[in-house]
C-alpha cells in the first residue's frame, strides 16, 4: 500500500512541477499573439492546463503526501525542510494563478525577465524538494532535539508566548 501511495505521490509531484515550470513559456507567448482569436485560444490553453491538470495534480500530491506522513510517521529534520520547500511551491502555485487572471486583460504582457526569473526560481525550488527528499540530509542545530519531535514546536512556543496555557 505504501509503495503504491509513494508512486502516486511522485507522479503527482512530477505533473505539478512540470506544469509550474512550463506555464511561463506559455505566458511569454502573450506578447506575440496577433489577433483576438489566437489570444482566446492561448488563454483557454493556459487556463485548461492550470485548472484541470496542474491544480488537481498539486492537490493530489499534497493529499498523498499527507497520507504518507500518517502511514510512515515521519518526524526527521530533513522532512521538515522538505515541507518548507513544498510550501514554497504552493506559494508559487498561487502566484501562478494570480498571473493567469491578470495576464489576459487588455494590454498586458509577460516580460522576458519575469519569465527567466520565474522559471529559474521554480526549477530551484523543485530541485531543492528533490534533493532533500532523496539525500535526506541530517540537520544539525541546537533546537532540533525539541523542534523535530512530535509537539516540539508547541513546547517552544509555550516557552516564549505570554498567551500559552501552562
């Protein structure tokens, strides 16, 4: 069961990451569209890719990942670092949706510098997730003994928060 879940998780992450990396390539074509029919066709392709392929893959990647957490009870430091990069990928996903909404308004274009920056940052985040998941690096810090244990963050916050209930 866990092997099948891991397979699905990796497949969904691959579709999600590939979609986020490839969408800026479609955005850049916005400046080269000649007529309204071609613009409408491009808009439909971008929205179809985002709404029916990439977003469901993102949802299913996160869902299968949560299922794996409960199935394997992962509390290692590398896993927290991986979740940080996955959260960054979620932020990029939301920003991508906002770009799609604005990009197809009258007179909007997607500059080349933004294409390069977005593609580079997305590739870097995807590679960071891949590296951390495969290498599983040891994280050496003074707070790892508490932070990476179950309810460790809660104990740290209770120690410094004036609103924490003892």
